[in-house]
C-alpha cells in the first residue's frame, strides 16, 4: 500500500510513463516537469518524488518500470541540492519519516523482487542510502538484513546482499570481522557462480576498510577465494573471470605478501590465462596485470619464486608478437595520420610492453636480463617480422630498469639493434628507431659520448626517401632523445647531413612528419648552441614562412611547432645573430596571437613559452612588448579549476576518454577536473618568474597583480601540486623586482630598498599564506619548494623581516614537518611487514632528504637575519633537534648538527645556554662513521671557537687532537670524506687562530701539523678562513711556514686552480704568497711552479705574474 495520496501516485506514474516514451516531445516535456515541478518544486514535492520512486521500484507493475524507477531514484538521491555544497545529496534533505518510509519500502523490495536485474538496481539504491557519513547512512537494521540475505534460499537475494556489502563495506565494521568470516566463506563456496563472484567483490572491498591488525583473521579465506577462479577459466567465462581477477589485483596491491603461500599457484594460473588466445582479451589482460602487480608491490617476494621471471618474460614477449595481425604488410599502419598512440591499439601488445617495463623497473637487470636474452637473439633473427619487432620493443621497455647492467654492454646491444634499421619490414625499422631513442634517454650521457658515431649516421640514414613516413618521423623523434643529452661537439660533425635531411622532410605530405621535423630541429639547435649558427638563415626563413602562412585548422599544431622551433634556434645562436630578425618575429607572434579565436588553439600555449624565450634572449629590450604579452599569460596564470559534477555514472567513460581529465569520487558522485589546463597554469606561473628575473624593476608594474591575483591564490591551489610549487618558487623573484623598483625610487639605496614598504606589502601576506599551507600540505616535494621559497626570501629581505609572531608561526610549521619526516623515516627503517614491501622507499627517502635540507636552509636564514631574537621561538624546536641528534638515523643527526651549528654561529655566547642539549654529542660526532655527520660536527666546533666566546674554549681545545686525527686518516681526501676532512682542517684553523695562544709552547707544532693538512679545494665556504689564517702566518714569517714553503705554495696553488677562494681573499693570499716566494731564491720559486701539473700552471701564473 502506498504511503502517498492516490492522486500523487497516479501523477508520478504518468510522469514515469512519459519519461520512457519513444516520443521525443513527450519525453522532453516530462523531463522538464521532473526538474521544475518535482525536484525544484519544494521540499514536499521532492519528498513525494523519492518516496514514490521507491514504491514504484518495488511495487511497479512491469519489470521495466520497476527498474527505471530504481535507477531514477538513485540518480535523484545523489543530486546536489540548490545552494548547497558539491558533496551534499538531495536525499539527505528529506524528513526523518520520509527516509524511514523509503528504507522500509526498499528493504521489502530487496526480498520480494523476483527479477534479479531489478533487485540489483534496488540493491544499488539501498547501498546509496547506506553510505557512511550521510544522514541516511544511519541504518543499524540493514546489516542484519544483509547478513540474513546472504543465507537466503534464493541465490539472487544472496548475490544482492553481497552486492550491497561491496558498495558499503564499512557497515560491517572491524569489531564484527569474526562474524564476517563464515559469511564470506559461505559466499566463496556458494553453488551459484554469481553469488561467488559477488562475495569476492564484497570481501575485497571489506578488506580495504580494515586495519592491518584485522587482516590475519581473514587470511584463512584466501584458498577458498582462489577456488572461485578455476571453474570460470574452465568454462571460458571471461567477463566473470576478469571480475574476480580485478578483485585480486586490488588485494595484491594492498597486501601482496599475504598470497606468499599460494603465490606459485597464482602465477601459473595467471600465465595460463594470459597465454590462452581462446580466452577473451579482458580476462587475459587482467591475468597479466595481477601477475605484474606482485612485482610492483613485492619485488623481493617474486624474486624468491625461481620460475617467476622466466615465465613472465616469456609471456610478455609472446603477447608482444600480437601486433598488426590484420595488417601484415603494414599498409594500414603506414597510412594512419593520427600516429600518437596508434601502436597501442593492439591490446595484448600494449599491455605486455607495459608489464615488461614495470618488471624491469622493480626487478632490475641482474634478474631480468638472463631470461630475456635467452630469447632476444633468436627473436631478432626470426623470419617472422612480429618476432623481430617484439624483441626490439622489449629492449626499449627494459632499458630504464636494466640500465646499470646494460650500460656496460652498450656496444654489444647496438651490434644487435642497428642492423635492423635496414630490415625489410617498416615496423621493424620503426621499432629499431624506438630502441635507439629509448636507449639514448635511458643510457644518457654515456651513450652520447661513446656511441655517437654509430647512432647518429644510422638514424640520419632513415630520414631519407627510402623510408616510409612513419619511420622517417620516428627516426627524427629518436634524434630528439639523443640530442637532448648530447654535447655540441658530438653533434657538430653530423649537423650538415642531419639538417639537409630534415629540410627535405619539411616537404613531406604527412603533417605529423613535418611537426616532428620542427621539434627535432628545435632540440638539435638547443643542444648544438653556437654550432648551429651556420644554419640559422636558411631555417629561420623557412620557419617565418610557416608562421606567416594562412593555413587550415588542422595545421595549427604545425604553426605552433614553428613558433617553438624559431625561438629555440634564436636562443641557441644568441642575441647578436638573432637581433636583425627580432622585430619581424615579434610582429609575426603578435599577429598570430591576435588571430587566435578558439581556446583549444595550440598556438596560444606555445606562444606563451615563446615570449618567455624571447625575453631571455633580448633581456631589457623586451619591456616594450609586455603590454601585448602579459594579458594572455595572466589569464593562463589566473585560470580557475575547470570542474564538472558528474551525477550519472554513465558519463564517467565520456570524461575518461577525453585527454586531460581526472575523475575523483565524492559521496556517490564524481568530480571531473580538467588537469591539462592546470598544467598550463603552472607553466604560466613559471614564465612570470622568468620575466621577473630577467626584467627586474621594469617588471614591477605587474608585480602587485601577479602577487595578489595569482601567487596568493595559487599557493593553496590544492587541485594541482605543480601550481603550488611554481608559486612558491616565484616568490623570491617577485620580491627582488619590488626591491629593485624601490632602489630606483630611493636613488640607488640598496639597503633601504630591501624592506621598503612596497616590498613588505607583498612579503607579509605571502609569508602568512605560505605558513598556513605548510601546516596542511602533505606533499613532500611541495613542502620542500615552500621552505626553499621562504628561506631565499628571508635572505633577500635581511635582518628584521620577521616579527616574533612570524618566527613563532614558522617554527610551528617546521616542527610539524619534522614530526612528519620522523614518522616516515621510522616507517622506512622498520623491516618489511608480513603483508607488504615498501617499494617506493628510495624515491620517498630522496624526497625527504631534500625536505630536511630545505628546512635546514630555512632555519639558517632565520638565524642569520634574526640572531638571538630567534631564541624564544627556537626553544620550541630544541626538543625535536635534540631527539634528532640522539637518533640512529645519520640524516637526522646531520640535520640536527647543522641547526646547532647555526645556533652557535649566529648567537655566539648566548648559545651556551643550550650546550647540554648538543655539545657532548657534537664532539662525539667528530668520529662518526658517516662523513656528513663528521662534516657538520667539525663545522660546529669551528664556529664555536670562532664565535662562541669564552664558554666554548675548553671544548674547542679538547677537540683539537680529535680533529687532527680526522684529517690524517688514510682516506681523508677520498671523494666521500673530502668535505668532512676540509671542515675539520678549517675548524683547526679557527681554534688556532682564536685560542692558539692557550697552547703555549705547543702552538708552533700544532700550526706545522695544520699546514700539513692543507689544501682545502672542495668546500669554498670553509676555505676562505683557513687561507686567510695561512696568509697571516706568512705575513708573520711564522717558522712553520718558512719550514714548509713548498707545501704552503702547493696548497695555495691548488686553491687557485680549484677556485675554492675568490675575490679579495684570493688577492690577499696571493700577495702574501708572492712575498713568501720572494724570500727564497728565484730558481727555487720557479722550480715550485714547474712542479705543478701543466694544466694548472697557466691558472697559477696568471695570479703571480
């Protein structure tokens, strides 16, 4: 019986009938009524609509009507109410009685429905209501209803029960995991195939909601879950098999080592499915993906299975031969015009290629190459072109992961590859170009330096008319890969033949060939630099013609490539040669910019970057053109996120098929984000930095708009990480612009300009925003960028730029970032757990090292500019710094020592109040096994002697012998130890310089030993003090100097050759050394010069002429 008045029910039934009518006008009228009269007709009308739809979904006369009502109910439930947030749902605006009525009705339909497909749609409606965190999600009786349903005599009800649990697995809860085990076990063993599959999906979703501590309870279910697979394979039920495999992929991604006891069985099953060509492709690809996922997530586990690599390599190679099966002579392939991803149209080939790449990255060359090279030589010489093609593509895809092993065998690999450039089949030629291009990237820069004479002529040979267009274009693309990392000396001998071939190809009838040629010319010019000058006139004329031409829409990208190419050539040859054509190029660019009428015209984004290159070339001369350049650049930089609310799941595929969209699920809805436009936003901000950097004060008229309308809104632009990072890096450049403008305004007074009001009005809101973002941003790379931007800005602005409030706030964010770092480091240092391996450890560790390095620079900048004023805020940082110093992690200890080094250097004797927090451990760290720790400790002892005053004297003198021991170990000057050794040498100088008199009669011997520890050639921060101390000793005619004139001269000479001393320091040291040489016979002095290596003599003689 309906809960609605009869007339309302009839009105709704009439509406539903019209909505499904084949008559367009009737249907459109009904849709208008649905939206305007029902959904937007007020709360009572919406309530009646959803109550009525739930009733029609359960009690409607026809299965079609019930099915449509259930679907429409769910769709309207998730709609966004007017004037509410995106994640809100209309159904949550209903009254409690209405919601209760809907739930009651749907539960009745769940068990009473006789048609499985309708019951599924009713189940989906129930699941939508049950979503956690929503008003309707409070539904305690539903779980019991579902658990009973999973045991129902009707298999359709059992299947639907698991279907709901798969959508809202959170309703079971971790506290009920023991009760869930028999439910899932029963589902896996169910006589109905559809129930078994539904149970696997529900189990997978439930598993993902649990903490690791609960996983062990579910482990015993795995064998029964895997038993679901075999019948599906035997009966060739590909869709069903793929569904279960996809669930296993999710589980393997989360807890791969959970499958260790049955891993070989899973592997054999996956390989058997993947190699079975009678099985539908979706199942084969799912099987391959599952097997590959184990390598992604648990590489150490798969290495321990002796058959894994051989079977997977063999299977990938086999599937990579499934290419061009209806196009044996490649006629169709060569006639394609859209070549961007056409090689991935063969699904098995594309998936296997990707799997091989992933296997190589995770398992490495030592594991991958032996089984691979069992097959590659024979495949490369096979009569079937697909075998040769597969072998070459396999090499391309393992090169990156196997680099460390393959790079030592480059010549042997090229012996296999290069001859296939002349293969009879064009797709093999194409694959050879691909292999050479990929190896040029993955083996850079070794392959460029060693193999240019083999690779360059070979690729150039494929640019000629004897090659089909696809091969010509790909040879040109491979040339890009090679040239990007090649020196101009390597390229120069081949430029004539390369460019003459490329110029001919510009006349190709294939537009994609022309586009690739322009890209190749641009990159070659960028690499060849001045060596490109002789080709400038010919090429620039051609490019100007392309850019001036009035061409059809399909040629827009070609024109855009010409824009890019022309500016890269101009950048390569330099301002002097380019200047005569500069004005014409600017006119052409301006005309193109004014002619753009469509937002998707690629010329727009290419122009943005081209203007930036022009600015770099002509510098201040670019200022008059800013008025035309800035509007589109600012428009791109101000771009707001292009969001699409997707309330109908059927629309998701439409967005997935469009390039540059990312779909994010939120409360049963989906938000589409147009990410490609956000990439452009980040690039635009980068270019604003370029203009600010190149133009200085001349860019100031735009600085306020850039800061307040672009940077401040971009610093917390959480839709795109690159935008936030770019904004943080732009800050110092924009502040510099303002400072230079202030300097001009103040008659050249640089000091007053540093914190002029026009500078501080930018800095204060920027700092506040950056600190706020640092509190909540979780991306380590972005955090590093923010700390870098802040530290550079503080150094620019100088003393007094931070208030006590600023220092407190910044220290608070530093504390939070350090806690996050410590937690991540501790997690990495722990052993792999029983479920998963930490496969991203290396990249994550590298990112974290960069982060604490940037934090250290930030603290350094604060101490440098605020000195003792920072101490009240620093107090909050001391516990973390002390904990880091006591850590077993060398990176933590090094960071902490650097912080305490800054404390001593910039607060002097006032730092003594903290000495118990760090000083004993600093002294102990002088003999640490880690060179970075020793370096930081040595520097700290040195600054304590130099700046710490009386409290540090005893510590410094007591450390003297330890420091001498450090500089005299046998491998003190090895690459790993050199910085620690030189900092210890400089620390000794500081102790002797400031407190040596306390050594009494032992001072002269200590100075003699110190001179023996020279030179300092790698660390240009600690070298100046040491050499100025040496200069003073020379001026004083110290006995230790007079006794070691050859050593003193050699030490100075090495500092000059390695430029570890600069400017006035160099002048002072050279002057003193010249006097020293004047005190010995001329022939002895000349002999000292002649003992220097020949390549060093010219540098040294320049100073001593």
